[in-house]
C-alpha cells in the first residue's frame, strides 16, 4: 500500500489563478487553480464544506506535491453568487464538478471533499465514473444530516442545524473564531483562509457570504441525498477520514457504510477537529498526495499503469 505522510517540504506554489466558469443551468462558479510544479499529471479538484469557500483549502494546497490543484467555490459560496432560486441539491453540485472538469479539459480527476463537499464528491464519483478516478472524503460523505434525521426527524434536524443570524464586528468575529475549536491552531494563515466566508456589510458588520436562505437550501439537499445508493455504485478507490469529533451515532453510520464497499480505505484521526484541513494541513496534503500516487500506480481495474 502507498504510504501516507506529510510532505518533507512545502512545494513551490504560485499564486492561484481565479476564473469564472458558467455551468449548464446558468450558474457562474469561481475556481482557484494552482500549479505547484509537481510531476503529477492527475489534477486534483478540492470541494469545501457548507458555508465555506475555495480559499479554505489554501493551507493544504501549499503542501501538495500534485501538479495541478483547483478549488471550487461551490454554488452560493464565496465568489459563486448563485441566487437562492437555483438548484442546490447534491446531484446538481456533483454535476457542477463534472462540468468544471470538462471545461478545463480534464478527462480524469481526483476529487477531495470536506464535510458537505465530501457528499458532493461521492455523488460525482457515482454518476461520472469515467471522469472521477478516485475520491478522498474528509470527515463527511459517509455520514451527514440524513443520519441525524433518521434519529430525530427532518424538521427537528433542520432546526438543530439552522445557523445563527450572524452579524458581528470584524474584531469580535475573529476573536470568537480564534477562541473556538481552532484555538490551538489559530494563525494569520487560518484567518486568511476563512476571510471570504464572510462579507462586510455597509453597517460595518460581517455576515455569512452564503446567507441563511441558501444555507437552508443546501441543508435540504443534504437531507434529500441517499448516500448508500451512490456508495454502492462507486467502483473506484475511496479514501475516507473520520475525525474524532463525530458523535457516536454518526460515527457508527460512517463505519457501517465503510464496511459496505470494499474500495474504501478508512482512517480515524484521533485528535482531529472537523475543520482538519485548517488544523493539520500537511497531514491532509499527505493523504491527497497518497491518493494521487496510488492513481499513478494502479489502473481503474487494479492493473499497473506503465
């Protein structure tokens, strides 16, 4: 098995190129693309979690050895200002990922998703198997709100996961985040990675860029998603990370799903918080580079690639 480790040194990484790609339903999506100078010919597309944006991945990207790396601002997030009336379902977001790859001329790609983005990556792997060579699921995909809804019901789940009406002065917001779950890993780099998550209003207060209505639309899409159906259809490699914070019921759902597909390589990272790409970016980069390395070594039918 290929080793998984943090890179020995940080790759030489140019500043990202930001482009806008219009997909088939008219949504215009922002994409950051890096070229690190690595030897890999397999591009990597990074998919962030709910209420985040592509810049979230910058701490990870700087450690990656992979040659071409891109991070998508998924619809409604970051600079992808898609109206609330559009489709925010997971299959539609998976189609976005496939269409972005087609636009870029990527015949094959490795998808890496965090949290909600992991569900999007899993859906894309199931529905676009010729495009998606392998997926890495970072604390998501194998579990989600649908499992909570099975315990307490759909409406109670929506209410529990409803975000607070956030409107805070910048200094107050950043102080709150610095004292939260990332307090032991907070840095100017983490702050920069999170900056596009919020938008400064005319009143001088920061609010979620995604906004409440679109947030709820994404949550509804997650509750409508059947991960077991897609999981059963994926025949390529699935690398999955389960972080320590996951509650016991959700963790059990993830373990049950992991046992249902022989292609899953599941790891449990003790001490990892949900936002582990910010907490341990070199560790996450090591996992991604291992997925890329394995993609070079093995064909889709398990044969060596010359």
